[in-house]
């Protein structure tokens, strides 16, 4: 290696380790670098072989102060990859199919094998079918195994067939919380005894949660993650780094969730897409690692690549609290101090050089929620009722619903579970403590328990139309809620543990009770969900719930009792059975009250107990049997696991590059089309193309399961692409998963229209507005359009991960020039488009688009690096990896 002269010894206890001493570069620029950039530099120095990583790459990073302005490209090899099974199953399917392709090309299939460590957490959760009872967890986990046995068996095969693939069995927790509490190494010990900082890329955009503990991590597409597994570095433009200074302390009634929603709005307003955000300042010292992780988790919602908190003393305390031993914590602290990556936030003079800075006084944060349709639309809690009421009749937008004034006060009497109540606009029909965002944070989970305790003691109950659920991030949460005596109070008002995994936040909320559904449908009610998650895009949480608010766990409990978001939070919230009027101060715990519970009941032993045998799994997991073979025995009859067609007919030679000629527009879309709109997610509608396919295979509606569960079958996923009921397509006469097949004029399901174009040999393209592909980093948001025959997307702007995924599947991302879009160019989507792709295409090149109406306009080709162009010329990143590995 080029920098072996920097290797030094580091004695820790009875052990002597090696490390690359970056101070040995003897370069003053090193000390000025943000810590996050130092992590990139260390990886470059350690991997510098003048092949994958060059000395000039090291210089580019070291010269960050200047190179950040020049869109300089660098390689980065993260220490590990983390997958959750929503994206982990297709990743393993792809690897298995790649092995078959390699064998068909006469090479050794064992070449397809993970090089770097891969952690795969099975955090898939069934819909919350069972919720308001004490055995909800057992019932849901039983259903989970019944429905998903084939998928679990496939993953167990993968853990044996591939090296470096660790499987965390189902029922253990949410991937990001298991990563934070157990999988994170903080400082890695290489096989050769070399220490280096832990860094990770993951197939969920909220991989960034780990940044709260000083591990550098972010979300990538599943396709890109697979390339990293196989030893390919990530090619990235060296980022600008926004320094976010935090000062002061939070007020007594404010939660970390309120802080997160405030930071999210501030950074979204600033504009940090594609940038690193690094937190510093004395205010950081007052935040627990759980608080920091909550902030880092919401990084995709404010648009940055990372939201990073360097390691400090509180990080070391957290590692101790979560069961790491003394040798581990000493290794972390001593190594990071040796390389200048350990910080002291109480030192006001600690101020690295940043691209620009932002400042927040924590004392100015007030109780907040975000919604009703986007995570960065923060609303002060005191203004929520007024904001919701205004939005009912305002013109339809991200804040509004466009009801007629005479319909805005409509209510209906509902009888549910033997109780009668009034249901109207703003009625809270889903109240969920869910998702990785907050369930890793003991302070807000205990606060939720304290609200429940006070409510029960006051004789208050949840409104009869509210569906409640509690899905902790790991078993540790259950242990401290039990130890504190708060779990019985949560259960008493209906917040029973429904499972460990992404539930309501990902759309697995399950059905509402029939009387509630009927009342909503017949009266066109804008009902609400209050959830402690990170995503609330329209149509994501539940098809009948149009207003969804992100809130802290205690607010989820509180609003289940209040029953409507259209209530003055500073007024009377409820009335006890004996007639006492209850206000916020009567039921809301103070921060000191919560802190006392946290200090007493969140114990290191709980983490040790939960994670001691986590890799062993349940009895059901242990009883799964899988074939001990290197090539997977595909079952053609399976509706869960199917060999993908991406590598069919692949040869060692590069495919011939072709132009896009006379393409039709499959969809003409507006702004902020998310991966929730694109990628198959949630339940499979009984009227969808996917349902028709399953029915043709003899699957009953009861066993349709979810798109997430069936991500290993491309036939279903292709049919579920763009199947979101809230999709707004300008080529369709109504909202939903339909489009107009231009040649015939028919309105069809999007898959059916796409298939007609494919059968006729006509390429398809998509027109879109700003932020195309924002949201979760779902690889099927690129794989699905590819299978539907989409050759290019022309958008005003792209979300970072989704653009990368499109390239990974061989779909060209074109961007309208500044100030232009489909409307300004007079494009309706009824035209045909021809785009010549030159053989010597360059990153960022302007390309002519010829339209059948006789006009021509230019677009920016959003291949940002030469590496991305190489992937495209190979037909995709995985095809590139196959050719590279067998050469």
C-alpha cells in the first residue's frame, strides 16, 4: 500500500494494534478538516493501492477546502454494508442470479461473494392485523412466519452460501436500532490487527441514524450496495460540509422529536441536498446519543447525505450503557484521540472549517409536529388546530385538501367496539408509536409511558375509532418499559407491542375497523394519523388517512385520547369520568421526571440480555431448513423468490449502445414524486395487476401479503411499480395508478400500458418535476421502471440515491435546464421523443431531445462521474461487476 510508512503501533491494555497515523502526513490542512472528511481521508489512505484508490484521491480529500468547490470525484470504500430484508432479499436474489450468470459464462460462480462484511437484519413486519390485545406480538410474529417462511428460508440459505453475510433473524428489532445498539463497531479491528473508523452504507435511506453515534453512514441504492459488497468503491463527488452549531439546552416541555422537526425544517430551508451536515457546539454536549441518533435518522427528510455527530465522551458512555466492554471503549477512545477524531463539545473553541454554518439555540425549540403530507412541513403544536382547519378548504397542496366550505364541518356518529363517538375531519384514526426514528430513544419512549400512566390514573381512555399500536425498535425497549412499570399502562389504553420492525411508518398499519372505514368513505372525511415515524407522504400510512402528522411518542398517546387534531392543545383536552377538565399540564411529564426514569431503568444488562443470543433467533428460525449448495435451486412455481431476468443472455462483451427513438411518455408527473409513488409498497390491492397475477397462480386474496414481502419476485414488483393510489399523472383523467396508452387512447393500469409499449417494441420515458425519487432509497423504484421498459427519465431535479439507482439499472437520468420543465416547453406527454446518445458521452453533457411536434430542446445528462458512465455502458452496475470479476 502507498502509505504503509504511516502505520504505527497502539497499545491498549494487553493488546497492541496497528493504525494509519494521519498526523504523519505532516500537513496542516488535516487539522482543519471536518471530522466526517477525516473519515473519508483515512479510508483513502488505508486503501490507496494506485488502482482502486490513487494518491491523487488522497490529495483531493486533504485539499477539501478547495476541492469541495470543484465537483472533484473521489472513491470511498466503506467498512461494511447493512441491509434490511425489504431490500436484502432482492440483493441476495441478485447475487444468486449473478452466480448463475457467471457459471453460464464459463467462469467460477464463487467469484460472486461479499468481500466486505454485510449485516442483514430481518426487520420485516406484517401488517398490524392484531393490535389492541396483550397477545398481539405473538399473533403477529406467528403470522409473519406463516406468510414469509419461504423468504426467511432463502435468507438463511444466503447466510450459508455467501461469506461475510451475517443474518439477524426476524423479531429482533428495527435494522437501524439493532445497528446502533449492537452491530456498530465504532472502531473496526481488521483481520491484520489494523484499527480504522467504522463506516457503513445501507439500503435504507435512514442508515444515517448511525451518524448519531459517530459512525459515518448513509443510504445507497440496493444496486450500489451490492457492488460495494463485491469490492467496488463508491464513486462520489467530494461533498460540501455544513456546520450546524447547537448551543443552549432544551426547555422542560420539549422533546427530542420537537428538536428534530425544527432542525429538519431549518436544513430543508437552507438546502443541503448532496451535502454533509456535521453538528458541533456546546449544545451537542447536552444531547444523549439517542437524541443525536434521532436527529441523524431524519437526515433524508432534510435532504443531506449525512447528519454527523463526531465521537465524544457521551458516545463512550453510551457504548458502556449498551453493553460494550471496557477493552472496546478504550480502543475506541484511544484510537480516535490518536488520529484527531475525538471531540470535546464542551470546548467552545472547537470549530473546524466548514463550507458554511448554521446556528440553533436549543432553548428556542418549541413543541411541534410535521405534516400533513410532508416530513419537513413543521407546525408548532399550538398552531396545529388552526393550520389543519385552514388546510381543509384551501386549494389542494402539500398543506391543503380543497374541500368545499359547506363540507368542512361534516361529522358522523360511529359505533365501534360497543362505544359510540363522533367522527369528523381531523379525527385521529391511527395513533402509532412506530419506526426507527424515536423508538431508539428512551427519553421519548418513557415519556409516552408516563402520559399513558397519568391518563389511566385519571380514568381517561382512547377514542373508540383510534387504531393504536406500539412497535419498539428492539427488545431493550420492552425491558426498560417493563422494569419501569410503564408498559402495563400503555397496554391498558391499547398501546400493546405489535412487533419489532417498521410497521405503520412504512404503510403496514393494517385495516381500520369496518365502521370507521365506512364512515370515512361515505362522508369523504379527512381523517388523521399521528405517528412517531419519519415519513408521512400522502398514501403511505393508510389509503383512507389523508392527513398524517409526525410527532413524538407521548403526543401519539395524547392524541389517541384527544381523538382529533383540530383541538386547541392549550385548552381542555379531555374530561375525566368524574367531570374534571384535563389540560396539557395535567398529563404531560417534565424532562426531569423522564430523566429520573431513564437513569434508573435503562440498564446495560438489558442490552447484554437482548443481544447475547440474537443471532441464534427463535425456535421457528432455528427449525428452518435450507439446502447447503452454492447455487440456489430456483422454484419456477414460487410467488416469493424468483430468478431476476437482469442478466439473461449476458455476454462478456459490452452491449451495443443504442439511441432512444420515437419513445412514448409512460407518465407525465409533477414535483416531489417519491419512491413511495414509484416503488411497490404496502398491501396489494385486489384490483391491481399484481393481484391478477397472484390469482392466476392460485394465491387467494388472504395470502396476497405485501409488496415488501414479495420483493424477491420481479413479476409482482414490475406489476406493482407506480401502483400508488395517490399518484398524480397528467396523462390520466383521475388520481391513481393509471395512464393513457397514447397510440390507442385507452386508459389502462400503468403496468398494462407499459407492457403494450414493450410488446410493440416502443421505448418509454418519464417526464417529471422537481425532486423526482425523493424518499426511501428503494432499489425497486429503479428496477420496476426498467422492467416496464423505461429507457430514460427527464426531470427538473433528482433525489441523490434514486438518480444513482436509475444509472445502476441502465436508465438514463436527464435533467431539464434551469428554468425549464415539461409545461414551460409546451410538452403534454402525448408526443414522441428521440434522443441520440453519443458514444463519447461526457458527464454533465448537454443532449438534444427531438420532439414529434417539430421542436427540440436540450437536457443535462446526469451522469455525474466517468464511473457512472462506465456502469451505463455495461448495461448497469451489476453487469459491470460481473464482467470485472470474471476477467
